[in-house]
């Protein structure tokens, strides 16, 4: 049985962290949104954007968005293919809006926002990232987020709010991707991949990739895996000397597809799931049985957002039933309750089924002390191959 990555010396209950234990009892699924999305929260009139449980004066927020011009700038580490259904369905509901979602490195999302804020000219309205360590560090600073109480919050499980004013846009597992033309047998976990590589080190030397732990995202998932699985290090001791680090899942995907790498571990499902589909199965993506790290993809509004009304509309939409359908259609893992499961879309329910409830390692939005980060990075990189 695996535990929650606690990121501190205090012991944390695996089922209690961030309220995620309630997820096992929930019915979590998603359905294909089609051309305009679907779901019980759909407004009665086009552009009204007001489900029955929204405030009576929600139309004022819609009017304010129109007055702003409907523009919206998002800094994120999320690929355009993940965004496409979300932006399509948001635009269908609010036709006057125009969203620009920049695809940045995990750390760059926050570095750019902080540096631009220091100049007094910060164009980003919203931040979206699943780099837990970077998010927790950023959001722990005063004045870095706009306070907002989304009307969708009461419709969601407790875990949906990751930190004050930070919600989970999706719950994304981290897995193993491999080239099925070069590896005929699917690795079932990190230890299994290590055993396969150890049996033929010549074939696998420098042919395995993992995430660079010097980056916030790479550190978070790697550290969480070792914290959540006490038996992790023997397998890592075997596989890391054969591995090379990369700074993004996208780069790992391309190099696995080309055959430069046979396999990669700690790859985001936001890249892995769409890659498997787009490659026709040449790339296969699996969830490790010896511990599947699951990250909440945080979304929040910047404190001086140039278009705060549109940002609030977007946040409410992403958390809504229709929005969560679009989230799943884009290759991210939806968690919204009371939606119908459709084959090909990905949900937290699916993660529990494939990885096993006891195999999930959940990551709380908490800052890891610098000394612990330094010690872990040194230990990890000392084992990597030359």
C-alpha cells in the first residue's frame, strides 16, 4: 500500500489529505462534449451562462465581461490540444470572448507572472499549472491571487479547492510512455521497467527518459513517488543510471515517438493520453502499478487581472459540468460528479480502476523546504547516467 507524499516530517493520512479520500465514494466520469458541450449546467439561453444555482445577479458579471471586451490571457503549462475543446465550448457559451492560452514551462508560468508584476505591467489574467511545488510557493505569498468564491465550488468534492483561490481544473495521473514497436512488452511499473532494463542494459542504456528534477514539476512527481512508495529506491537505483532527464513531457513524447528513447517514466497523462491516440498506438501510455502520482492542475486568477470578469466566467465554466466534459475531451482527467462515462475520455474514476485505489499517490499543495529539495535533487542526480 502506498501513501500520500507528505512533503514534511509530519505523517499525513493518505485518505485525508486535501479531502481526496471522498473521491473513492464518488461517481466520477465524463462524457464527450460534442461540438458545443453538454451537461445539466447548460444555460437556458445562449450566452446567459447562468445555471439555476448561480447568483441571481450573475448577469452583471456577464455584462462586465462584455464591457471588458471579452479578452483573456492565460499563462499555463498546458498544451494547445488539451485546451482546444475547453476554449471551443467556452467561446460557444460566451461568443464575445477571445482566450489566449500561452504554453510555457512549468516554472516559467510563475516566474513570468512575478517578474511582470514587479514592473506593474502584468498581462496575465489567469495561471494554470500542475507544478505543485511552484504553485504552492507562489500562492503562499500574499497578494498573488484574486479572491473569488466560484458558485461551482459547492457543487464539487472538497478536494476541488487545492488552496485558497486555487481550484483543480483536472486531476492528472503521471505514468510511463513507451514505443510499442521497440518494446513488445508493456512495463507495469517503475520497478518492472527497471527489471526489464537491468536484464538488457546495453539495449536500454541512455534509452530511457525521466523528468529533470531541477524543475518544479519534475521534482514534485519524482519526490512524491519516493515519498508515497517506501519501496521505490531499489528500482530507481537500477533504472536511473540508464536514464536521461528532459525538461518537458512534450520533448519526451517526441523522442519516444522517434525511437531516440524506448520509454519514459513520470510523463504527464496530459501528454501521454493524446500521444497514444495521435500515434495510433505506436506510443503506449500506462499507469504504474507500484505507485501512480496524481496531480491537481491548479487554476487561479491573478490579483490585478486586466479582465477579471472574464476570468471569473472562465473559472466558473471550467469547474462546471460542461467545462469538465471539455476538460476530459482534451485529454486531461476530469473529476466532476454526475456526468456519464464515455469511452476514450479520462477521469479520476478510470485512474482508480487502472492503478488501483491503494496505488494512487496524491500530492498536497504544500511547499517542500529548500533543504529537503536540495537533498533530494542531489540524491536523484547522483544516480543518473552520464
